C-alpha cells in the first residue's frame, strides 16, 4: 500500500508543486528513494552526494522523528504518513522563568491596573498573583517585524512589566502588509521608535527598552542577561542560531517562531530538560537554499498567528501555567487551516545543550551559516566578478543597441507585478527542464528580485557549459532604484 509523504512549501518547486506524494517502500529509505526517483531534482535538497540525509532536513513518521526510531531503516506500515521538515536560516542548566520571577518581590497592582487587567484577574489560572508575575516579568523580543509585531502588542497589552526590543531597521511600505506595529505615517522611521510609540499607546504602565543595534556574538549575552524569556522573531539563520546558543548558555527559555508563505512553526527551546534549536536542526541549510520571505513571500496574517502563539507561550512560561511547547514542534498550514504537532527530544550529543557540550561560548554565526555578515538577512550571490553585471552596465548596453537574452527566473506571479522590458520568464525551479529554450551561444543576463535566485541559475548554466552568462546584481529592485523607477517594487 502506498505511503503518503507530505512536501513542505520550500520543496514543492521540485515536486511539480504537489504538497503530498504517494510513494512505495517498506522503509523510510525506500520511500524517499521512490520519491526522488519520481522527482530527481529533489534529491540534492534531501541527500548529500554520498547519499546521507542532509542534517538540516528532518523526517518524521507520523509524529515521531526517525532519528529516535531506526533512522532511514524505520519500517513503514499501512496508514503511516511521512513528513519532511526542513529548517525555514548538558550545557548550562535552564531555569524555569516562573520560579525566577517568584523569587523577586512581586510588585503590587494599582487601581488603574486592576481595571486594565480585570479579565485576567477573574481567571483562576492568572488571578492577582499571576498578574503581579506578569508585571515583574522581563521579556526581550528579537525583532520588531512580522513576528515581533503581534507578539509585542499582546505582551504589552497583557501587562508584561518590562519589554525589550532589539531591531535596527526602518519601516518600509512593504512591511505594512504584516508588521502591524507600524502604520503608513511611520514609513521611513526607526522601527524601534514606531514600536515604542504604539506599545506605549496600548499600555503606558509598562517599561519599554529599545536596543537599536544588530544582535551579534559580542552583545547577545549582555542583552539577554536581564530578561526572563527571549522571544525569537528573527528572519535569518545566523541570528536564529545565535539566539538559541545565547539562550542555552544563559539558561533562558526561547519562544521560537518561523514563517514562510502559508506555513509557520513554533516551539519553546532551552527550557529545563527540553531540546534546543540545534537538537532540531544541527546544521543550517546552505545559503540560498531556503528563500527568505522577501523572495518567497508570506501571507500577511501568518506572522499574526505564529507571533501570537509565541506571546501565548511566553505568558504561560511567566505564569508557570499549562503545558508549554517544550519537546513539541507545532506546524501551522494556513492554506489548509491545519495544525500538526511533532515530537522533539533533547539530543544528548547536541554540541551546546547535550551531555558533553563542545560549544561553551558564542561563535561566528555568519561563518557557521556560510554567509558574509553583510548578507546575513539578504540574498547572497557568491559569484566571481566575471559572472556578474550591474544594472547600469545592462542599461548602457541596451542603449548602445546590444540585445542580450534577459532571463527572468522569478515566479509567474512576480513577473505579473513588474518586469524588465524584453525579458523572458523561466522560473528557477523549471530551468533544468527548460534549458533547451535558451539560445545556444547567446549572451545571457539572468535576474530575479534581488540577485540570489539568479545567482543559482547562473551556476546551473555555467555547469551546463554556458560561457557567456552573467548575474544581474541587485535584481529588478536595483533596476527600479537606479535605472527605471516606473518599474514597480515589491
């Protein structure tokens, strides 16, 4: 009987956009083998060249991680569902934040605060003592963007007494579709100032600390030390591993969330006895393999759901109430309106939270993730200069009458938004099967939105023998900024 394998969004470009594939196999290895026979382009994204399952790809049978079963020899029976869960960028013992907060002298509530939090106070799970815990609590949000916006709004409204926010970006029009801390009048302003104004308007009773800086290995421990819970609203792998490691080293729980298109993940890492992010994903994916939200897109309400879950878990940790998402990975599929839960376990061999940790201080996370520091949150070309060209150079060539073959490797919906005149669309995922459509010996300029996907396309073409091909640095956004402002930006 066939086994169903669920395909996550980032890998559907290699399965003809299918979200589930029926395969045959008595074991996980056989099932994955059949899957990659059906879709050969998927294989390098799941396996190394020597046939090992990549360390940034986890496989579950039903809700069990195969690493804790029989790995790829895990047998499959009728009705089993296999899930592929890729990463979307003893140690120090962790402390229970509720116990740490109770150890302080809990502040009293003013009459105005009693009115403000009355719906909390009448709940036995919160009550007066619980609200005093919230008032005494200190939560640090990493980022004031898609996830940080709903999380900070609800934590402020709930009465978390000290709320810290780390960010160094400014508000852009493209943020407004999902980053609900900010409004149209805030475009161009510091996100921190915009966030502080909005949160103060919601609850002037709390203290809001802002840190306008990039989070680095040099400042993370100092920033985290005074807070009870760290809420991870990051959007790149170097910062995500940095947040995880700093939380483990300091014993601070990490309310984790991540988003992509219609899908989100949430969990609580670095809690006493529980796993950390490295237990789930020991290594990051190669740069460019997982598209950022800027390239892949994200449903505007999705970070609202995941960020609110992160805020919920943070409040539960402070109160010491309920069952936090420790040892559990919550998956949310907005397109099909479905929640799934997978089991996580602490890995005794984890290099930072395991029984014999080898990471005892923060490392160079850009190097660990294989990206240059300036490109940690953006597309990275990683091409030699002779394989790149600028938008100014392309414009000058067109003005001279040159007619290079301009290859657009974005998705059709992006092509509808804006395009460079005369460009031909072949999406990156379709390029291997449509190489024959490219004119032999042509002078080819490849572009995407920002330059990351087109760099991968250039690599593919060079590997297939194309000798006159260049990547357009900065993509169509650079073209709009520096050549033709009538081309819409998105």
